[in-house]
C-alpha cells in the first residue's frame, strides 16, 4: 500500500488490527499498532478495544490490563464496550471478583452499564458456576430495565433445568 504512494489512515489500521486479532496474530497487530503511532496517527478507543479484545482472547490479560490502564493517561475514556471486553477477559480467566469490581467501577467512572455489560457478567458467573452471583446480577439487570440476550437466556434456562432435575433426582 505504501509502495503505491497510499498512506494508511485510522480506518485502514482498524481493519488491519481487527483482522490480525481475529486470527490470533496479536503480536503482529501490536507491531502494526506501534507503526501506526510512529506514523503520528493517534489511536482512538476503537483501536484499543480491538487490541484489548485480541489480547484477552489469547489469554494475554497482563498486557490487556496495561493497555486498559493507560487509556486515561492518553486522554481516552473507556467505553461501556471497553469495560465489557475487560470483564469478559477477566471472567474467562476465572478472575470473577476483579471482573465484578470493574463492573462496579465503570459506573463510578461515569460509564453506565448496558445490557451487554450485564450479560457479560451473568455469563461470566454462570460459566464459573457462580449461580447466586449470576442471579443477583440478573435481578439487578431486570430492575434497571434491561433484558438478557439470547445466549444468556439459554444459560439461565439450562441452569434452571439442571437445578430442577437435580431437585427431583435427590
């Protein structure tokens, strides 16, 4: 692209980063990210979201945390999507308390939870067999006027079904 005299813009870099992260090639994506910065293009929250998500997907939570923590110093504010990505990554690694703290912190930071963030926490608790905590968040979610998405609803139904089967088996 550059050999043809074309200079990549922020959208081009977003596409490259997303494609590399989606394929698990996070180290290449980080390299592209650094090239982007060296070309004096300022990454926005969307670029960070792509990288943080890619890092969480391959279990590189330490680096994801570092990028997340550096956002405010760079003048960027995490979006509800950014928080949800981090919460999902933390839940995936079994760090439920940290994910829950982040869920609570986002509201304190002025970023209101949405159905995506509630569903992320519910799924995280259910995947880690924390039924009571999942139920607590589900009740809070409904109280706030949100609904469970399809995958969360299926997990809740499965949970209820398994509990009723266990009840009748004993």
